[in-house]
């Protein structure tokens, strides 16, 4: 099969028929063999009934997965990726903001230009300005710096993947914002970008509020930490812990030594315990030890993880 189109959706009943027809039209015009995988992320409206109707009218090219409750976009993508059978996998939002007309070119970029992943770039956005555009620019800038991937729009719903890519990465939590980062970490280097048309939401409302930026930022920190130190937490905690322990210990010893020196030479001195520096040194020592122990615990956990020897072998002779 040429293309699997994975579409996570939550309460998008009005958009679905239009979207499915449009995709089918584009696929038939280009003579692609395709499947549309609709993942109903626990919708409370009639989305699932609409999917069932589509299945009976359009046939096997429509596949549906229905969650018992709302797990979030990442969970929906994860299940969609597991089910996908196509050589190229396209993800898109169900709200008609992404245009299916972009699919043939995305497909061509993967098959002919050899990209592993092509991300859409909503150069001109049709969302309410303040709450999305400005924070999102800032956010993409930070992600670009930290990950070293030159994309303008990490969170664009419209993306195309070589099937190997989605079978090697695991989207979880709210990591759907960082799939390109996950792909890069799995060793897929050829990541491209294509400007795509973006349209205003026709039906329904957006499912993410301002909280996306706070959560997104925390996820970015997590993902960077895990990539760098996930398999060797001691290298992170151990270094900081040791530095703090030595620093605090050094200061404490110096304070005590100075007191002994003053006593021996009959110089007037300040009590060690009446100096703020002493307390700072104590706290530093304690935090240092705690960080060190955290490192040990981290090592124990990663040693027991069944992911500890998970590698993706590309080829073998
Ligand atoms: N979505 C989902 N589960 C959720 C929230 C959203 O599957 O818990 C889907 C939603 O139906 C849409 C896509 O994710 O197809 C993007 O959501 P939305 O359009 O609300 O995001 P925005 O375009 O505002 O970034
Ligand atoms: Mg949308």
C-alpha cells in the first residue's frame, strides 16, 4: 500500500464526511492505493457513528479505532501508527485546517527526494492571533535551538513519514509536539519541511488552550534530558552532586580551619555557627548528597528498564 493517512479526532463529527471525501478524491486522482485510519479519541459527540457510516459507504479504505475515553492526541497517533500499513504515513488533523491537496507532494518528497520525515509549515496561519501565533514562534525558536532541527513549525498536524520512522518511535504523553525530535533521536536525519496551506477551522472548536505552552515547554525539557542522560542518569546527577558536595565540604573545612588557626594564634574570631556561609555550605553538602543518591536511583531504574538495550538496527550483512 502506498499511503496510510492517520487522523486523530476528538469531537469532529461535522468535519469527517467532507474530509474523507476530499482525501478519497485526491487519492483517486493520483492513483494511490491508500487507507484512512480514523482514531476516535473518546469523542462525546457522534463522531464514531459518522466513522461507521463512512466505512459502510466508502468501504475498506476507511479504518476506525475508537477509544473508550479521551486519552489525548499522542495516544491516538500511537495507535494509528501501530495500525498503519502504508509505505508512507501521513498524519493530519480532522478539523479541515490541513488540506489533503498537499498529500501528493509530501508523498513525492518522501519517495523521490529521500526524506525520512517532512513536516508541514503553516507559514500563514488562520488562528486567533495573540493566543497562538506569538507564543508558537517563541516556542518553535527554543525547540530549534535545543534540538538542532531546522523546522519552523514543529507542532503542525500535517506531516509525512517513511513507514520505518513511525515504527521506530514511540509517541506518548503529549510528545506529539516533538515527533521530529523523537525521529532525530532514533537516527533519522533527513528531516524536511514544506509550506502548507492552512485554513480557518470550519466546524467545532480548538481542543488545546494556553496550557499547551506550559506543558509543551516542560515536555521539551524532559525530552532533552531523556535523550542525553536517559540511559546514564548518574552522569548528570553524579557530576552536579559531586561538585556541590565538594564545594560545600570545602567551605565548611575552610571555616573550621580558620577558626582553629585563630585559636592557636590568639586572634579574635567569629563562631563558625554564627556565620551564614556555614549554613549555606551545609545545605550545599546535603543537596549534593541527595543529587548523588538520585543518580544511583536513576541508574537502578534504567538498569531494570526493558528499553535498556533497545536499538534500531538499520542493516546487517
Ligand atoms: N485531538 C485529539 N484528541 C484530543 C485533542 C485533539 O485527537 O484530546 C485532535 C483534534 O480532533 C484534531 C487534532 O487533534 O483533529 C488537532 O486539534 P486542534 O485542531 O484542536 O488543535 P489546533 O489546530 O488548535 O492546534
Ligand atoms: Mg486545528
